[in-house]
């Protein structure tokens, strides 16, 4: 399962974008967006997010 972003918690800090090893996260409307086809389910973004806005389902 790819990572999921809680848009209400996401502040658009882009930490997850720089930390993602597969470059699966981009920004849209100042929120993080995960590309499910590129996400490798590693969880690095979950640990990196200072707002706890990303989870693995």
C-alpha cells in the first residue's frame, strides 16, 4: 500500500519530497501528493513528516 497524506495535517513543508528515495512525492496546491505507482512502501516519509500527516495503510 502506498503512503497516504492527510491533507488537513499537511502544511506543505516539502520534507517528505526531499526524503522520498523513490521520488514518489510531489506538491500540488501546497500539499504533498504520493504517486502510488512510484511509491515503494518504505515508510521514510512517515518518519520524516514533522506534522505526522503521512501514514501507511
